């Protein structure tokens, strides 16, 4: 029969951090806090510019319903994420 002694885990303490973990965390914070919002703003400006050039090229009048619906969806999605 198997030995019925109580065994305990060899992992009694918290494990040590991985090499470079603090640098990885700092990089993630930099990307999340500074780079992502800047890139998102730039992407939104490019989309708005392309939209306006398309309106100019096709000579279409302003029709704010499309932009209003997209903005409402974006605000709703952002609210859900919060």
C-alpha cells in the first residue's frame, strides 16, 4: 500500500519575479498610458480626413446621421468597457 503520510507543497513562499518583469511592466504601462491613446487619436483623424475627402470627391452633401450612429455606438461600447 502507498505511504499515507501527509505531504505538503514545496511552494511555501510566493515565487520570485521573472527576469525583466519590472521592465516588462514599465513598457506595458507606457504603451497603455501614452502610446495607445495617441495612436487611437491619430487613427481617428485619418478616418475623419478620408471621410471628408470622400465627401469632396463624390460631391455629397453633409449627412450627419451616419457619424451620429457611429459615435453613439462608440460611446456605448466605451461605457460598457468602463
